C-alpha cells in the first residue's frame, strides 16, 4: 500500500520487522513511537546510546533508528559499537539536523545506512526504514543462496576427491593432507576466510586430472620412466580442462593448472614464473611438495619432514614463493600441528 507521501510499502513485510528507536527527548520519543507502532511488528525504545546498546543485544532488532545528540552516549557512538560488534549488517538510520555537519561526516565514516533530516517527516522516516530493511533482507537472502551453492560445491568436490584417490591407493589421503597443510599456511599468512576456503577446496582436487592417467602408471611400484613422467605431467592441464566449465567462486581451475609451476619458470605445464602464478597455486605447490616428500610412495620410502623442509628452504625464492615457504616452516614448527594424522 502507499502512505501519504505516495511511497509504495509492503505492509505485511513491515509487520515482520523489529525496530529499535533511540531518542533522549521523552515527548519526541513518545510521538514517533506511536506512529511507528502502527507500521512495524515490534518496537523497542531507549533513551540514550548506552541503553540502546543493551536493547540491541537483548532484542536483536532488524533496524535501528537513532537521534545523534544524547546524554551518556550519543547515537553515533552507539552506531559504531553496534557496527563493530555484529557480523550481520543491521541497518542504522540516524536523525540529524542540517547544522550538524561534523556529526554527518562521522555518520558516513561509521557506515550509517541512511539519515533523516530534522524536523522529522514521518513518511520520510517510514520510507527510510522500509528501504533499509528491504535491502538488508535481500542481502541476507543472497548470502543464504550463495552459501547453499558453496555447500553443494563442497559436497561435489568431496565426492570427486574420493573418486580420485580410490584409483591410487598408494597416495590415499594425499589430497586431504595437502589441503590441511595448505589451509594452515594460508591462515599463517593472514589470508581472508573466503580465500582460505577456496584454497581448501582447490587443494582437495588439485590432482583431479589423474583420472585421465592410466591406473598402472599411478600405482607402478618402480621409478617411472621419462615417458611415463611426461604422461603424469599432463594431469595439471587435464584437471584444468575438467574444471574449466564450472563457475566456482574461487579460481579453482587455475589452482589445479598451476600447482606444478615454479617461481623461476621451470615448472609445468606452461612455464609460468613469479607473480604470473596465482598465489593460491603457490600455496598448494608448497603443501604438495612437503606432503609428497614426507610420505611413502610406491617407488621410494618416505623421505621425512626434515628433508621436505630442507627442500623448500634451499629453493626459497627460486622454485618456491618466499613468503609461502616462511609461513609453511612456521606452521611445521608448531608442536600441535600434525597434518598427516
């Protein structure tokens, strides 16, 4: 329906909302509260920013509306506290006067969603609440949809990973161990959680191209010939080709393609060097080298973690990314980290 100002408002949506209104002037608070209670499902009020923070923590409202100048704690201090204390973006609308320029600048810096100019036009305030709440609801819905897609991708990747390793019993668990170490390295480097999740999934299927390698080569108990090694080296490109058509939120196909590239350009399949290799692949590369050397292979016994560390330390900056090597060594030095358990 439309309000007096002609704004098209979904009254049923409005009735689902919980709103926190913070205002220190009792008369103003009572007048606007009566108006808002006709439109929203639940209304909570507070007389200053400190009370507002407590009310926010107790009631978890969908929208916060606040005046700025208040005793004890002003509205912007409260808004800053709320914004920093919750992971979910709750819209905050501030009521301000034209003369409050400094407050207005602070509001922008804090990340306040909307502002309403005094004297308050109730239709303008109502419209601000409606638009902010709608935008927030749409953002949450998109995030839920994105999370569903990610969970489906994770399940698919887990199935593919098990299928790969079922063909190669000698390296059973290799991809899982590489993934655990790669994630630990990325965490040590302070990478963003979403990027780390992409590395975790990419490393879980970094050898997906081995599906196209004959099983007798993968399980051969002797050292492979140069021809057989050339066939093995096709798995990076094969893995990329398998994944290239899938739209992952992360560069998974590139991780798979480039995890055998080396910083000096001596790797395969394309001889990429330095920054031309994506960082995620440089991380998986180190985890792959360390796990492979530390673990048993059909054609040799396990070389041990000390020899693996010596390999990456010796070739730090030539074959392997310096920062990734440093992070990996820090991870391996932690007594509580056992990636092959």
